[in-house]
C-alpha cells in the first residue's frame, strides 16, 4: 500500500509538473499571439495610410496631367492660329505680287503700242517704263523680304511646336519613371 501510495504521489507530481509546463507554454503562446495581433494592427493602419497617400498622389497626378494637356492644347491652338494668320497674309502678298506683275505686263503692252503709234514720245515712255521697272523691282524686293520673314516665322512656329511636343514626351517619361518608382517601392519588403 505504501509503495502504491508513493507511486501515485509520484504520478501526481509528474502530472502537476506537466500541467505547469503546459500552462507556461500557453502563456508564452498567448504573449506571442498578442504581439502578432499588435503587429497586424500596425500593418493595417500603415496600409490604410499608404492607400490614402496613393489615392492622393493619383488624384494630384490626374490634375497635373489634365492641366498639362489643356496647356498643350492651348499652345497648339495658338500656334495654329498664328500659322493660319501668317498663311493668309502670305497669300494676300502673293496675290498682290501677281497683280503687280500683271499690271507691269499691261504697261509693257501699252508701251509697245504707244511706241508704234508715237515714235516721238519714245524717250518719255522709256523713262516711264524704267521708273515702273524700278518700282516693280523695289516692290518685288520688299515682297521677297516679307516672304523670307514669313518663312522664318513659320520655322519658329514649327520649332515652338516641336518644343511643346518634346515637353509632352518629357512628361510621359516622368510618368513612366513614377510608375517604375512605384513598382520598386511595392517590391521593397519594408513597403510590404
């Protein structure tokens, strides 16, 4: 009986020690679980904050994109308007030049007719013709200078249009860099 009693006492002590061990493990697991819950809560708050910042960044970018597109469209429209005005002016000057050439031709025909009819007034008509020729040459020179200036202005407009196009390409490149930076950030462990 004593032996049996001692044996049962030993079993009770072993059971109590095992129960104490399991209780300590349960407490350690509970502490670890609490740490995990807290860490998860912090991560959820951080994720919510990142989502808010991402949404704001996206909205800011959309506003910037819209403003850039509007500015580009306005610049393009202004360039087209200036080009149209210069083209109209060039056409008017060209028509004027044709009119002057036609007038000169008429005067030459008239001069030839008068030359046949009035030999005595040949010198007077020659002087008038020379004067008209000089005026025509001067006007043609002025018209040529105007055409040259118009061409130079047209080149400047094309250059300005090219610069606007380059700015748009730069904006698109910045968009691509932003996208790559975003992807790189998302791949970073600290970001996740």
